[in-house]
């Protein structure tokens, strides 16, 4: 690769920062479909994510059976109720939030940490959670690529991992960590939805950066 080709110009750099800034955790979807070539590009972007020791500890499961999708939606509904109960005085407020789009999105993906990760020692001897960190990088790659393709994506974490693994007949040891809703949306939120709804206010950058 030439020196000129390996560098990004101002417009390309601005596009990357814009995609990062405008990425949203989407919960409202417009149905439709994701073109197979686009879906493949997105999954290739996910698979290009860094992983510690090149362990590549992820598995993406595309849920195409409508009955399985509905079963996943019921798992999420059940955990939503349990979460509301655990939130005590904020439970009713939580139930008013739309927290997923499992039934409405064009594509439903489940991401799991693969069960063979224990054989990977590089990067995990003192920090065994680096497999989860690597999977999160793959999800973020997919998320940013989806936004660049003008598609919405939402990460759903309301489910019991063992129940979801059994529902999908995952290999022994695979642990689901994310249900991803993907597809066309009518609009992207101006700001993160939980911020718009007054659920939480993220801290300023100055509180997240320390010097020692």
C-alpha cells in the first residue's frame, strides 16, 4: 500500500467521526429488509474487529425462523418484567421505555462468546474477560458499519443466557451476550433515546479521563 493510500483525507476522517457521533441504540424499526450483500459487508466488518491473541471468540447467529424470533421476544419480555421488579421505585418508569425491537427489525442476530475460548491463553491468563472485550469490539464494528449503511441497530441484553443458548441449540459452552436488532428505520434519534427519555445522563468527558 502506498503512503498516499494509507492516509485518510479530511473528508474521510470527518465521515468516521460523524458515524461515531451519530450511532444510536435503536429500538424503533420500519420492517423492510437488509440486502444480502449489505448484510455480508456488515458481518465482514464485525469479523475485522481486533481480538486479543487473534482468538476471534465470537459466533454470529442469524435468526431466520419466525417461531424462534417470537420465542426470543418472549424471553426478552419476561426479563423485562424481572428487571422492572428489581428496579424498585423506577420499575414503572422502566416499563414505559421501549427497550427493544425484536419483533419489528428486519434482521435479528444473536452474538455468542464461543465455548472453545478456554484454549486461548494469550491475553487471558491474568485478564480472562478479554474474550468479552473482543466480542464487544466486533459488535461495535457492526454497529458503526450499520450506521454508515443508514441502517439502525439496537443491542438487547434482556435475556437469560442459558435459556437463549438452549433455544438456539448453540454448541456446548457458547454463551450468548447480545441480541442485535438490525434494519431500516424511519429516523435516527437526535440524541440517545435514554437521554431523550430522561432515564440517565452520561458524565462529561472530564470525569472519565484521569491523569496520574
